[in-house]
C-alpha cells in the first residue's frame, strides 16, 4: 500500500507547494519592460487551484485540472473565453495530466482511482466511459499522444529502483516498450523523436532522443536550477519551460515549483535561451497552442489560475 500511495503523496506535496504563499492580494501591474509577451489575459478565476491547461488541436477548447470542488478533477471549457466549464471527471481520487488526442475527439489523463496512478482515455464531448491504457503496480503519468494518434508515451515511476522511466504504449497492438530513463515525454511533430527531461548533476535538464532511445542529445542543463514543466511550439523548433531553483529543481524532487518559478524559452538546438516571465510568484505548466498563444498557470491574482499571452519573441 505504501508503494501504491507514493505518487499520491507526492501530488499532495506538490499541491501544498502550489498553495504556499498564495493568499489573496491585489493584481500586480505587469512590468512589460521585463516580461517578454503581449496581450496577457486571465482565463480562469477560481479561489482554489487551476493548473495543467491543455488546448485542443483546433485552438477552441481547453482542458485543465482543478480542485474547485474539493478533489482534483479534469474540467473542459468548450469555449476558452466562456466562464462556464464542464466537469469531465468526478472521482474522489486525483485525475491529472490531461492531453487531447491529435484529432481532438479524446483525451488521455492519469488517475489513481484504482490505488496507484494509471493512464486512461475518454471522449471529449460525449459520455463518461473511460478506457484504461496502463495497469501495473508502478505509477504512470504525463501521457502524450504521437502525432498520428497510434501511440501514447508516458512516465513511469518504478517502485523497485525509485527511478523515472519513459514508456510507449502502442494503442493498436497493445505493445509496451520501455525507452529510456526520464520523465514527461513529448512527441516531436515528426513523430520520430521525443522531448523529455532527466536529471544530470542533481538537476533536471531538457533532452531530445529518437523514439527508440537513440541519439540522446542534451538541449540545456542548469548548474543551480532545474527544468520544471515544459512544452513545444507547433513546429517543434522552440521549447518553453519553467525554471525551478533550490530543492525542488533537484533530482527526484519532481521539479514542479517552489516559491518562485518563471518561464524561459530556448531553441531546440540550444540557442537563444531567453527569459519570458519575471514576477515574485509561480508561472508554470505552459502550453503552446496551435494559435501561437501560450497558456500557463500562475498565481498573479493571488491564486493559481490559468492565463494566456501572445509571445513577443
């Protein structure tokens, strides 16, 4: 039971970190001389915690995770700018890491509704039936679809050696393949390579590799900071990611957020490392939509909510 609940306890710790220092305060004026973006817009307005935005392939819908009703569940905005949202999951467990399928008809997510975390798939628009994709004694999270929709890559935390590994599930054949050590895999637009993060010199860095684990190449590695959450632009040429300093940027500390977390961008070839946001709070969980708008979670209004901006790079 301790093994099955390990990931559950980690999620609780992450949420507590999110909420630390998030007492209500006046909205701060954005210093446009420092932060490199335009058209900053608040999308959700909860006094709880909204995070992990995922925008549909057509740029019109948004999934996100929230504890607005007590438990962490997944919500859908059919119109991103509408204040209304639909609760897609309603379990007393943790349902997290939503991601749309390439055609926008389904979404994958991670849930510990059966004890440990597994990957599930359900329809976006109709029904509440869920297809379980993984089923093991380990904890599976951060699913990501291949561009052709035939595979899902995911992270697995092994209860045997306490390491994160990247796996790929073939949805047609059911075949499971372990690729490499690492976590948070994201298929490149060509469908042949994977962007991911792994720890080196105690901090998480960004790496890219072939789908079979070959040609493993480091993009960036900090000496006193780690990569948190990250995303690709639609062409796969740029990476946007949160930088975590201190304990929570280090190896096996899961790299989500401490008191401060800002967004940075870098080209896939390691050039043009540029700071995008700068404020005394948390900016994390970026998502680069097909519209070239950036959605992210931030405590800019005193609570963790979803915001978006237009890049000015």
